[in-house]
C-alpha cells in the first residue's frame, strides 16, 4: 500500500511538473489531522487540515479590538490543552489585525479578525493567516484552510499524524510574505 501511494505521488508530481506546477516531494504530504505547535510558546495542538475552508482558524476567547499607533490591533486569550503535556495553556496575546474576514452562514454574517501566527508543522515554522474565533465547542482548536495547506504540500485525506512538530531554534522559517501563494484557490 505504501509503495503504491509513493508511486501515485511520483506520478502526480510528474504530471504537475509537466503542467508547469512546482514539484511535490513525498515528504510534503500531510494527513487530514496533524499535530502543530503554536509558536513561540511551543504549545502542541491537533490541527485539522480542511480543504473546504479557505482561511485557517484558531481558537481565541475574550477578543478585544483596539487602536495602537493608528492601526487596528486585537487582544485575545489563547486557552487550550497541550496535546503532548495534557496541561492547560492560557495566555493573553496581542497582534495587529492583518485583515478582516466576513464569514457568511445560516445564522447571518460575522466579522472576524485575521492575524499572522507562527505555527510549527513538521520541522518548519510557517507564518500564516488565521482568523480568530471561539472554537471551544470544536474538536480541533486549529483548523488549517487552503491558504495554509498550499504552503505545506499535498493533503492525503486517508491518513493522520504523518508529521510530528519538531521546530528547534534553528528550524527553517517561512515568513508569510515570502511564501509563494496560488491566487486561484477559491478566494
């Protein structure tokens, strides 16, 4: 089964290169659930990789928007239980608002702040856009949407926990504005 999967990845990569896409290596395949660390604190959480979502979302409580030096900022509490430790991690965080997002659903519209957060996935720290939302009733405190998935690699919906977070002081860092993004992902 593993051999067949690798062969399929190789064929998919070859087709992608022939069509002008960047090559995809087998090690850049992620499962639909992975463990991620929220940096710089190193708190480990389960992350659901959701190709149906465009923007990533992270659990946040007690959101408060405010102005600082003429820019919009948001203060929020990240309150999660660490996957590796089983201990509660609660921290007040302040970030500049990167953009605002309007989420439309059956209950109407909701305006959410989107901030840049550093996430360790595998051995690399990725600076990614995440919308802030109370996800306390959700199984996964971190949902990674297509904007983030495209920076990681391919998604294998039949597998979970392919990568373990392991970002040391010398881990590669991919800044948000330095990552190649495909604008045609349903935005």
